[in-house]
C-alpha cells in the first residue's frame, strides 16, 4: 500500500472510532480520538508511526491504543491538560485538537509503547451476554459448565461465577457481590435456569495482574473516561481479585484450546470456550487452528461430556457485536442469540428457543 493510501486508511479508522465512541456514550473520548487526525502530519514520532501503520488500523484498534495512552497521562498525574476534555468542560474540537497535539509532543516517548499492543479493556459488562448464553445452554445441554476464556486479559470475566446478574428480570449469581451486572435489556429475558460453574480459567498472551497497581491502572486507562459505571466495574474486579485471584495463564489461544481439550473432563459437564471482542486480534492462522481443533473435539463430544463455544464478537460487515453459540453433540451449528453494546450497556435478546 502506498503512503497516501495508508494515511487515508488510518484517517478513516480514527474517524470511525471517534464516531463510535460518541454514539456509545463517550463523546469526550470521541473528541480526543478525533484529534489524532492532527497527528498525521508526522511532527511527532507517534504521528509518524500511526500514519505509516502496516496493518489494518481499525481491526488493530489503533485509535484506541493511543487513546489509552492519553487517558493514562491524566490518571497517573503526568499531564492533566486533557482532564477538562474528559470532564466535558472543553468541547470545541479545535481546542481539543490543540491540546492533544501539545500533550503528544510533550510525551512522545511515553506514548509510543501504547502502540505496541491492542487495548485490554477486559470489560465485565460483556459477561451479561456470556451468562445469558449459559442460561440458554442450560436448557439444551444441562446446567453444569466448565468455562475457559480466550484472551482473558486480567481475568475479570474468569471471575463471573462471583458476579450478580439481573438480565431483564432473570437473575443469577450471589446477590451480595460487589460486581453487579444489570444491563438495559431489550427483548424477552433469557430463561431462568440453573447454572453451575464447576471451574473457570483463561489465557492471554500478556496477562494483566490486577494485584499490581500499575498494571491495574493501565487496564483502567483503556476505559472511556466519562463512562463512570465502567470505571466502577474495574474497581469491583480489583476487589474480587484481592479476595481470590483469577486463574489466567500466559499462553497462545490456540495452544490453550488444545491443552484444555486434552485435560480430563468431569462427567455430565459442558466444557465451554468463550471470548468477547477478541477474535479480531488473533492471527489468521490461530483462528483457523482453533476452528479445526473445536470441530475435531465436537465430533468426539457425547451426552455426558459436552462441548460449547460462546462468542461475543464483531460482525465485520455490520459492526454489530453478535452473541453466537455452538454446541456439541448437536451439530455445532451457530445460533445467533442476540446483539450487545460493546461494553455491555445493553443486550438485545432474540429469544431463540
């Protein structure tokens, strides 16, 4: 791709991400993201790097990588100049542009490493869709589940057996949990069914340790600053991790799937692999390997040792976040159960039987 086309693709990604943030309750973050367009003149090392991005800038979440770095400067106290923007006190885009350019020039070296990897939001709100899928599966395959998460980041959602859920009036989990997942529910509620989680673990290429204040703050940096309920969920996750740390191993997702499938499985359980807004970040060969491994394991599944695959992922044609479930025995045909807000603010349930 020639340099002009590269810059055009990056600009489109920035504009799309800015609009997406603004349309999803984060207009202040949207303005900071849109200001990244002013960095494409190459006056900073950060600007030069994003302008010549070698991959797919939107699929790689390039704008959100840098947005995390800018938010981190405020959270750490290194530079508070963007704080009035995040509070909604500065709304003029030209003023925001000037602030973002000035902050980036002042912290060029600090911001560069934020471009090295994708954002790790590890959003607990997405667990609403995962739990809804388990409630649906309970009526299909039985109520006992062993859960395994791909791309678990800090392992927030590998603690979901300790969350309280109210999903359109259908409740699950301990009522006294500090993590309360109560999204706006659209459509009929999922079935009120028993869900017993016999074990839960996850993997990530670069796990975040919630017990490390610096790492926890990095995770919070990716949260859109003005969405206070998401900040509160991160704080609740840190509190739960302090009581009992999540079980997350540093491992490639393809290796993790193969390892977990090779492990002994309890009788009368469904082994579930799940992930949310992760699939796009996995290399193509890893995705192909996981699909082949799951198909092989599905062919071996039986009524006593069942298998399921639950995914909340972006449909790249519609950009809707779709909740899809496959299970074996039963053919493994995908069932789209609903759509959801990217951070779990709402879930639209299709009410499939």
